[in-house]
């Protein structure tokens, strides 16, 4: 039986720039940054150090060579925020590409793009 989501893997073209985006602009914490010495770098990030679910940034080109059958598309992720207006302002001030705040049946939400133009969404949860 599955009890929780542990890690979400995102395959990126530039691990270093994507790490900077998530930690410096979005404010995520670096959990682990490991390299096996053969080009396989494992970068784990999360909203906080004690988050139950984390994101692992993998080198897309390397993974494509190792396992060409994998779907390397970016997953659709929905994050939660308790103060959507402030987060929207913070992202805008940091020159993160953001969509407009819209009202959905689940709450107010906006999209944002990372440094590689992958889009994610944030919904206000209180």
C-alpha cells in the first residue's frame, strides 16, 4: 500500500540554473546535492527542510541516454500557499513569469514558469 508521495522527479536541461531558480527565487531549501562521480548528479529540493515530499532535479540529457523509454516531460504540480497575494507579489518582484490570479472552484490560483519555461500552479489554501 502506498502511504505518501516521497519524491517528484523533474528532468531539466541545466541543473545548476534550475537549482538557483528554486532556491534563490522560489525560496525552496536544498536537501541534498550528490554526484556519483560519473555525471549522475542528484539534487533534492523542498519547500522546507522537513517537508514530506521533495523534488529531485535530474539531468534530462543523461537520463534520456540511460533510459530512452522514460517520459521526460515536466509533471503538472500544484503547490499550496497560505498568502497567495504576497507570494504573487514576491514572484513578480523577482522577475518570475506569473499568470494572472484566477478564481477556481478549489480557490484562487496562479501559474508561474521556472527558468526553463516549465509551468506550475499555486492555489491558496487556508
